[in-house]
C-alpha cells in the first residue's frame, strides 16, 4: 500500500516530493531532499520494489546532474516537480553544496547491486562531478 501511495502521490519528474502540499515552506512541494530520496529508495528495495526504486534513483540523479551542469554546484534541496527550476520556499535561500546531497549523490551514482548493472547507475556516462 505504501509503494502504491508513493507511486500515485509522491513520485515526480525529479524524484520524490517531500509532501504533496505546496505551502511555500521548504519542506513541502515542490521540493525534494536527498535524505528522503535515500530513505524512499532503500525502503522500496527492502520490499522488493526494485523497479520503482530505480526509477526514483535515476530521476534524482538526472535532476542533480542537470542542475550541476547549469550551475556548477549541488544544492541542499531541489524542485522535483519543475525541472527547469532549482528549488524554493522556506525561511532562507537554498544552500549550495550541502553534505547530505553530496553523500547521497555519491552513494547512488557509485553503487552496484545485484538488481542493477553498473552502467545503469550513471545518468550520463561522460559526467560525474566526483571523478
């Protein structure tokens, strides 16, 4: 039931939105945060929802990579609904180079599991800001 709700409500073009509510606050739509992507991906994997987990992973990596190519930085949060925008909302401006974004990006882009081949983990084989 949780996987169905994630698929119906939370998955967006850039990953998983934190909440479906657009209140203007940073922890609500349209933003997605690295730790919540990680938790969602790992939770889905724990329940053998590998296809959905891989879909979220690839969307998140594509979004991070795209923003990096435009801005030369990774961010603390991303707009997962409108990929032409970076992020927004909240009590302070979006922070650059946030540790959890860097860590989740590195872990996801480098992982190799029995359910994914190495080449599928890279969104763009010619680009990795950590190489």
